């Protein structure tokens, strides 16, 4: 931790004040948040605009042939409801004390041990960053090729990525206004695309998707985890965002804000991917839009909205988490860390991930990293609510020579137990990992001597 972080932690040990009403762009640190810049409307719109994961189209197409339309709709809704509850639960520490995920996890994993869940969280974020940047660049390239005859996807990918890096450097001040302004455009775009999809393929869809039997068993619950799994990364580091939300919002209202901000885009995108994939056999999101919209001006507008949606999602959910990890591990400043994260996204080979034959691989990727994220989520929740009883000693969380120094092996063992359970029941890996990891962590913290200093 930097000297400035130590000073801030000492000045505000309880995170009880809101400090100055303004914050300079890019002025982010790991210290307890003293300036909260998002009220309820801004916070709702930040999650609304920041949760337009293009992977939701692929998740929708992956359940074709398994679930009927009603089952797919319910699977998405249940997934979003679970997401809302999980975000409110795990974001409580960040909201109360103003601390980010990398600090929150120190009481459970230790200063050194926290780097493990941090890196586990960062890898999926960087992969999605690259994936969504490629999709956004593809949309811009299609607009350019159609309107101006200039077709160069590599050029647009590099330009698009550099633009996002520039926006990311501004931190939450930039994120707030980007998400607030972009949300209305995103909603209008998705509403139109959904309408166009139903208009074009309605008869065929009603014949195939409503009449098929589908499944209410393991495939259905596995589908809820697929859509939930896309956001399981954010459930882990939700404190990175809740620390920016102004005080005065209760747990019930926070749950509603999370669930209802995520549901519209997830529902529209999942069902669009599901319906168009069934009707056309196409899994590539850009081709989905091309098939769903046959009016060139409206197609161009739609593609521009989709490109914009990738920016709003990336800067909130795929830049901030790995940036904070780099700040913690390598003691970097926020602007430098965001630039490095943006450059790392180039190395994810996103042009491979968008291929139609990659839909099953993307599904496997979500299931696999969810197996790692579920246990960490469970450990954080048990640590805060059961072990600490929602009371943290902020000074100790910033004291590298204090009781949380090193590694808490109880957390690592519990993570391994949760991963084993998740891999055993891979179709519902996130769900399956929670109870084994949580119980193991609790028992070790209660009865294993090497863990006693972490109970302080």
C-alpha cells in the first residue's frame, strides 16, 4: 500500500464520512473511499449500462435445443434475481466502509493470499475486455464498410481499444457520466433489435420454441447458472463499485437496484441470441444483428449502439477490477494500471472467441471460472457476516505487519474444497461450490490453530 493509502486509512478508520463532494478524474486509490459520487439514479444507470455483456448472446444461443422459450426466459430472470441478492450481500462491506475488493479480501485471505483471488478475478475480466472490444470494433467496421467502403477490422480494433484506454484513465468520474448518458441509447437499441427479431422470425419461433418440451431439470438450472456466471465476477468485486454509492440505501433497495438494472439487457440479449440462433444457426453477435435488421440506416444505428455498449461495459466491469489488482500487487497508480490492462486485452485473441464453433468453448470457460469464483464469494460472505459479524477493523486491513499479514491457509483450503465440488457438478458449478467452501472456511477458522490470528 502506498503512503497516501496509509494516511487515508488512518484519517478515516471507519469510512464514516463522505469527505469532499468532488473527486478529480482518475483519482482512485485503495484507501477507504471518502468521496462518493453516485446517487441512486447514477448507480442504477451505471449497472444498467455496464452490464451489456456481449457474451450473453452466445449464452442464449448455447441453450437452443435444450430449453423452450418460456424456460429460457425464466432461467434468465432467476439468474438476474440471484445476481441482485449476491451483489447486495457481498457489496455490503464496501458500501459500509468504503473499501475495494482487494482490501475487503485481506481479512479472509491475508495480505499475500489476497493476490490469488485478485488474479482469479482479473483474468476473466481481461478476457471479456478483449472479447467485447473485438465485437465493438467489428460493429464499427461493418458500419464503415457499408457507408464508406473502408473495411479494416484490425484498424478499428486497435483504435477502439485505444479509445477505451483513454476513457478508463478518467476513473469513476468518467464512468459515471458515460454510463448515465449511454443507458437510454442502449435500451432503445435493444428494444428495437428484440422487436425486429420477433417480427422477422415470429412464426417460425412460435412453432419451434414454444411447443418444444424443453427441460425443467438440471439443464434448466444449469442455464440459470450460465447467465448468472457471466456476472459472477462482479459478485466478487462488487465492493469496488458500492464504495462509490452515496449512503442511505438499505439492503432491500440495493438488491432491487442490482437485479432490475441487470435484468432488461440480459433478458433482451439472451433471448435475441437464443431466438436468432434457433432461426438462422448463427452464433456470431454481429451476424445476429445483420440477420435481425434489414433496414440499412437502422442496422447502422444498431451497430453503433452495440459498439457503444461494449465501451460502457468494459470501462466499468472489465477495467476496474484488474486495475485495482495491479495497484495492489505492483503498487501502481490508477492511470498507469488502466493502460496496462488495456494493452493486456490485445493478447486475449478475441478473434478466436467470436467464431461460431467457439460458443461451446465460451460456455465451458464461464462454467470453469465460475468454479473458482463461487468458493471465493462464499468465503468473503462467511468471513464478513459470520466471523466478523459485519464489523471490520479498518486499521488492521491496511497494516501489512498486523494480524492479516501473509496467507490465511483456511481460505485457500476452503477454496480448493469449493472448486472440487464445482468441478464435480460442472453444470451448476457456481451453486455447487458455495456451501462446501463456506462451511469448510467456517470450521477451519473456528477450530484450526494457525487461523486464530485472522479472527482478530
